[in-house]
């Protein structure tokens, strides 16, 4: 389902206290970024924040559902949960929850292993640029 520009603008406005939040359209939804960290998803005008063991319980006690990108495959859940609707009108509380999700995103980014170097060397270009001979 589509995401309205008005909803995205409203959410970003409500999150002003956490700093610069940017959005990018992706796969029919919208990703939200704080300082380059992907911490939230908007799908069908529903806001989802990134979760892990440190903050998941606060969503589960409020009966917030995990993000499931494929409704016909409910077993494919992601580590994002719906944000309680009442928080959307409370910018201060929404920002507290968002900051926790930004922390989760930062932790996840720091855990990612750097890419290993390939065992194979890159082939030299087939037609290397010619160097002009200098005349004396």
C-alpha cells in the first residue's frame, strides 16, 4: 500500500528532536534515516521502529506487531515493530522511542563485519591507456 507524502512529512516533523531525519522511498515504502542510520520504516502510513532485545519488550507489551514485508509469508518478520498510535501525537515521547531505535541501528552497524578481501586479484584492464613517449 502507498505511503502519503503528508504522513512522511508529519512523522519527520514529530522527530525533529532527534536531529536531522531524512527519508528514502524503497520497495513501496519509505525508510527513515538519522545521521545515515536506517532506524525506521513507513509502510501503508504505518510507522515501524527498529528493535532488538534491548527495546523489543516495550513494543510487545503495547501489542505492537513486527514488520512483515510479505503478508502472505508471516514467518518473514523483520526487527521493526509498529509504533503505538498514541505516540505519533506526542513528539517528545516519540523521540525517546526513536532515539532507542537509532541506538539499535548504530549497534547493528557496528556489529557488521567488514568485507573480506577477495582471494582473487582483479584482472588488469584489457586495453590499458597508452602513455605518450616524451621527446628530448
